C-alpha cells in the first residue's frame, strides 16, 4: 500500500506538533505550512491525498483558502478537513459552504482523530468482491 500524504495548514505550533505526531503514528507522510498562501502553493505542487486546514490563519483564512483550492481544477479533488474550534459557533456551516469535505473540532481528540480521517483515504473505485 502506498503511503498517503497529508498537508497540514496550521499556524499554531502546538497544534501542528500534535497533528504531526498523530499522523506519523498513522504512517502518513506529513507536509506542513504555517499560512494559507504557502499551503495553497504546496497543495498545487505536491497534490497531497488530504488537507487539514486550520481556519484562523494569518493572511488568508482557512475558509477562503478552501474556496481557492476547490475552485482550481488542479486541487479541487483533494479532500479538505477543516480544523475548527469548539468555541467558534457557525464554523461548521461556513466550512461546508467553503467546500470542506469534513471538519474536526479542536482541541483534537487524540483517540479518535486518525479514525475520523480514514474514510477520506478510501478508494472511490468499485471493489472487486
Ligand atoms: Mn490558527
């Protein structure tokens, strides 16, 4: 099985460290960006299998970055999971509207985080049973 690549766009280094640690436990290859502008460039260049998108970022925020990625032919197929804060009511709806494919609430639940990501890596092709 090929190792899957996850691009994490997150400006908080504590969250980044946690997510990186969990993803490595899950045997994912991890790419990191601390702002949306860099993250968008990395997404176009490396075509990760999944993007984890913080919402509150310096410069372009996670909603706008998602809209940009979802309006580009090159990157629209990449699933994006928003990292939203429990405190921010309405973030889930806004994440959906921006085109996010899922969301994970912060603080991140270390027990369930990897399981929540699994569906995004499943083959969309029909299985030969
Ligand atoms: Mn942030």
